[in-house]
């Protein structure tokens, strides 16, 4: 049974910023494709939360690749999956924070 997915405020902000960038630089078609790819990844995570490897064992955070430039970070609890970040992999990894 698919698990409920919730988005952290940071993840919502990340997603909005990515869509805005894609729409401005590459157009609406590319932004829509990104939405479709992300939706597919979220469906997969919902159905198989342990699909992607742990990137932080202590915090139990998993990382899935959305595109070659973006990764999704999430954590599973007993009742839901929390999307923590959608991070541009070209950024400094030391700036990647989770709240």
C-alpha cells in the first residue's frame, strides 16, 4: 500500500525555485517534464520507500536521483514519507541542510 508523502517547507521552496529556473531558462515544456519526472519518482518512493540508498544513516535520510542535476532527499517514518529537500547537485554539498 502506498505511503502518504508530505513535503517540508524547504523541499517546497526547492521545488518552486527549480521550476522557476527551468521555466525562465528552458521554457514551460522542460519545467513540465521535470514535474512529470518528479511525480514518477515520488510514486516509486511511495510504493517502495527503501528503493533508494541511505545517504545519511544517522538521520535515516535516503537520496534518489531525479535528474543528473537534482536529487531528492527523504525520510520514512511509521506513518508517512517526508520529502526533506530537492537539491541541485551542482551546489556546494556543505550547504545542504535538513531541518
